[in-house]
C-alpha cells in the first residue's frame, strides 16, 4: 500500500504535520517495498488560497492509496475522495509512528472533513 503522511520535515523521523494543505512535506511510504519518497509542499505553505486542493492533487499524483494526517478540511477531503484516496486523521508522533498507527488499526478512516476550511 502507498501511504502519504503529512510531515514537518523530510524524514520518517519528522513529526506529523497536523495541517494537510499547508504541511511542510508529504512523505510517501510504500508499506510493501519500504521505499520512501519525499515531496516538498512549499507551494501549499505559501498559497493564499486553495492549498488543500493543490495538496490533494499532489497526493493523487504520487499514486497514494491513502493519506494519514492530523486534520483535513472540506475542499481537500472532497478532492481526495473524488481521487479515490482514503483519508485517516488524528495521526500524531513521527511519520514512522503514523504509519504504524495505520497498520495497527488505531486510526479511523474519515468519512468527511474534521475541520472547517482555512484551518
């Protein structure tokens, strides 16, 4: 499975970034091969609006099956859902911790946004 985790830095030891659209980076983890790919999100951090939609497009383009993050707003959630990307919110700790939280089933799959827009 290909999992994207929002991150404050560029390694699996970086903290989970609680904000999806304005996360510093997206770390793609292939849980089968162990391969890791880092995607900088400087465009989303600097965006005056539309950061969530841009981030959702990036996650979809990376080929992710699911997103693990702290929170996800309504426009981003709709975009991810339309792209077939499952969303898991409430992750904490490091990126590696978040992947383990997903594997162990301690994260719930979101059925909608968990924060309002522009959070």
